[in-house]
């Protein structure tokens, strides 16, 4: 069965500090993984997907099949990064993790 | 740019009543997904439609039904509402079918409260 785990419900860092949001998945096939973000009072929106291997707003995420992880990283967090982040595995439908609320303090 | 539209944004119902949630996908998007997010829970997939046909079904109660119309908008009908149905209901759309690699574009959600 597919499952996405985000172990941290809350994460706080200071501005300029590195940040890593953890995501682990269980899936027997080749996963299609996404990070979605929800800023305050806005809708869920795509941040990045592993197949594009691009950096969005300074965030990157590398798929590690050996560790079944897709952690989201940013070297220098900004206050505007404060949001709810969801890791999701796609099988057409999305399987979401429970989300991590990131707060970046000034 | 046009986004996914959901109506109503907020809905308050009594137990055992019915509710209808509407979703209007982005123009030219032919696939619609419905998700339910209970308080403190992660979004759970309910059902999806592609070209007006059901394409996938998740943990949707038998009391709920949904369809996609000829203009690609979708409606989620919920009957015999229970307190546990109180949740945020998201709709998402994607272009050209329910492919695993496609981005889903989300609506703002409908917050349903059952009293």
C-alpha cells in the first residue's frame, strides 16, 4: 500500500538558517513525488516535483530510492517560506502526508 | 489566469440533511479530483473523473455520490450528513487525464460544518 510520512508536524527555524522538511514514502513501484505548499489563506499549490529536478524559490528535493525519502531542503530560509508543506505521492490520485507547518522567525 | 472554482466556500448543515458541492475546473482541464480533509488530518482522496467518467474511487462513503458534467464541472452530493462529515473538501483539476506525473491544480476548498 502507498503511504507518505512526514514526521514533523511543526518546524521552526530562524531566517537565514537551513531548513529540511522530511518526507518518507512506501511504494513498491517507481514513485512520482510532489511537494505542495499552502500559504496562509491561499490554496494548495505545487512547489516542485521530483521528475523536473528543478529548484523553486530556492527549494530542492532529491528522491532517494534507497532510503525511500524525498526531503525538501532550502539552504537559507526566508520569512515568506512560512507555510504548510505537504509531500504527496501520485498514482493519479494523490496520497498526502499529514503536512509540516514551517515557521520562519525573523 | 483562471483557477479552479469551488462553491460554496462555506456550508453549514444539520445532521441528516443533504449538501451539494460544486467544482469548476480550469478551462480545458478534463480531469477532476475530490479530496476530504478532516480537522488535523491529511487530505484523503474521495473520487475522480476523466472525460465525464469515474476514473478512480477512494474512501468515499456510500452516502456520497459525484458526477462530472458535459462542461467538465463536477458536483459532490452528500446525503444523510453526519457530524464526522465536517471537513474541508478540496477539488483539483488536471490537464489531459489522470496521469501520475501531472500537476493537480487545487481549488480553495469548501468548508462543510455539520451541526
